């Protein structure tokens, strides 16, 4: 399993709609938070090892209605 975090910059007034759509339609999502700063949301996803991160982000997340921009971080090791 690969873990990625994606920050979302949403079109004005669309952050809650994007968050709801992520939770309802993207099975790889673990959690999503509203945030302050340059981005409106941050979401954690778990992808199968054979899943291409670039295709997942560009073809599944960036095309969602209300998404203006994304920033993707790949996580390496969790510290518990």
C-alpha cells in the first residue's frame, strides 16, 4: 500500500462540496480535513502498490467539479 496526501485548492464556495464528493465517491480515501492557508482541503489516500499516483491524481481527483489545483505529497514511513 502507498500512502499519499493531496491538498486541494477549491473554486470559491466549493470546498465542502469537494470534500463531500471525495468521501462519497473515492474508495481510496482515508480522511479529509478543511485547512487554512493556500489550500482548502487535505486528504489522505491509500493506493495499491501497482496504482500509478500520477494517473490517480490527474484522472480521478483533479477533474472533480470544484477543484482548481492540487498538491501531492508521497508518504514514506509512518511513526506511531
